[in-house]
């Protein structure tokens, strides 16, 4: 299958389907980075509150506090 064919199919997905596809593509890409899954698991499992990010900093880092375009 050609990339152009895939792009045409993706254009017809609903927003939820596109989000699932994007998540899948990112997962495939991350899987190619040596040690990525292990480093991510270590961060998730970290129980030291001094290493945590608070909700306001997270929202700012993800630009969740910016108005929709």
C-alpha cells in the first residue's frame, strides 16, 4: 500500500480514530529508541514527590492553559 493511499484513508477517519492512529504511530516510533520504555517506566514508578510535576506546571508545559485556535 502506498503512503498516499494511507493518507487518504486517514483523512476519512473520525477524530477518535485519528487520535488512536497517532498514538499507535508514536508508540511504534518510541519503540525504536533504545531504553525509552525502561526510562519512561522508571519515571512513572518514581515515588519521590520532589520529582513530581504539579498540575499547573503540567498544564503550562502542555499548553493546556492556552486558548483553542
